[in-house]
C-alpha cells in the first residue's frame, strides 16, 4: 500500500527571520531581505543580495554549517521525532566551497557527503544523503524524501537545504552577466537579472500525519522531474520540459489543473528563465492561475531555495495567505500571467511549486492542505 507523505514541521533561517512563521510575518509586513552588499572578499564591486550578516557560528563551524544546524534543530524541537529513526538529506549546490578561498582545499568538509555527515552526526540521524542537482536541489530532495517514505525505506526524512555567498559563487554569476544592479524583479518587463541570497531551510517529511504541527496538515501529494538538455546554463526555449514535470506532478497527485490555487514559480528574474516558465505554465494550462516568485524577498539561495520556498508555501497554506511577487510591476514575458501584485487572504488548498536549474533540470511539487 502506497503511503501518504506529510510535512510535519518546517523552519527557515534567513535575513527575514529564524522560523517559517517569522519569515512569513515579515513578508506580510512588506519586508524583504535583499540589500546592497559591500564586501571585497566577495566582489570588488558592490552588489545586491540577501545576506545573513548577523549570524555567528560556533568555533570550528562555518556559517553555512551554522545555518543548517539552526534550521534542523528547530524542526526537531518542534516535532520531538527521534533522529535515530529518521533519514537526513542535505540539499546544497556548493556547500563549503568557501574553503577554497581560505586556502583549505584539502578540508574534508569541502566534500558534500562529509558535510552531510557532519551536520547529521550532530543530531544522530540514522542515515545521511546528499542531493545536489543545481537549483532544483531543494525540490528534488523533498521528492527523494517522499519516495523513501512511499517505498517503505523510511518513516521520516528531514531535508535541510543550505547555501551561502562566496567569491566563487558571486564571480560565477557575474561572469554570466546574470547579476541585477538593483533588487530583482521576477517576470517584470524591466527585470535585469538575479540577486543571490543565503539561507537555510529544513522540512520534516513523514508518513505519520499525527506529527503535523497546527490545525491544518500539509501533504506532499506528488511531483515530477525532467531535463531539457538545452544548454549548460540556458533553459529550454519552449518550456515543454518543465510543463512535462508539472504534468507528472498533477498525475501523481491525482489532481487536475483546476484544483491548483496558485503557483510558486522559480522566478529568477533572468530573461530566459522567466520566459521559459511563462511558456511552461501556458502549455500546462495554468497560465491564468495566480503566480508569484519569492526571489524578490530572499534572492536566489541556490540549493536552499526549493526547501525554504516549500516551507514558506506550507506556512502560506496554513494561514490561507497568498504572498505577492515582490518587485513586479509590468508583465515582461510573451505569455499572459496572473502575477500577484499584492498579498491577500484567500482560502487555499493546493499549491504548485516549480524549480529549474543549470543543465536543463526541472522540478515540480504539489502541496495540498488537509484539515
């Protein structure tokens, strides 16, 4: 018998707060986490990003590890689940890549499996895994967690996503001329590229719905993955492959496109990503659904993005609150989209979350609220 998978608890550590609740409270209050960064250790030129500037790690721990530990600890505290009966998945794109800049290229935790073991061992998790597949890592990690549970390999899986700013990452996006000289504007006609961000998110996925926090339970009802194999850094021009991942998610979830209340898009504010997503939503028959991107609040947090955005959307479903797409003013894609220009209270049940990344990878996941 195939088992349901539930989000028992979640937490976000970001410039907007140290819990999912605090993050959504600040978003509802109109706050964003992006600001101009002046730091020559990252870039000779200033740039806009969301940075955890007030976070002080323990001795012997990197800031990235400190963010991951804080988010993970909060979720375990909320649920009281035993780490010894829980698998652990780390979602990240570059992990401790900053060791290279510090002359520590031989540090063992520059390797992602060793980093996952380090974080997992602090809590005594029974098993540690890594999912690192560009910018769909977070969503993909949650789908891997779901499959571990539905297959009976695990009863609980804690997914933690984390990435941080480093010279390696900043210079890489600068070389692609993808960095916006202002706060990013997803789907807007005047968008000029991405802002980077650093954050951590943790989500406990479980087969036991009694662990769910709050009056409403959030179920991961299905998902889909695809790869368009278009270009190492440029997405499909048609959007057909993301549309296929969305169709997989709808079929696995046993919901129709009419059941989707809103879409939480990847929405990087680059010319090609936003256009591709708009085409994909149209191909999937979802072009009229309310849509937002959360990148205007957090920047692009890479391997953390899928986890923190799923956590934020789970909190939105619990509160029946639709978050606006920060920075949007005028449609800048070829397909009509119903981009949310203001937050509002609305009865919500089902959310579609999408993600896309370098190498042509695409992911879709559907969250469903059950009272």
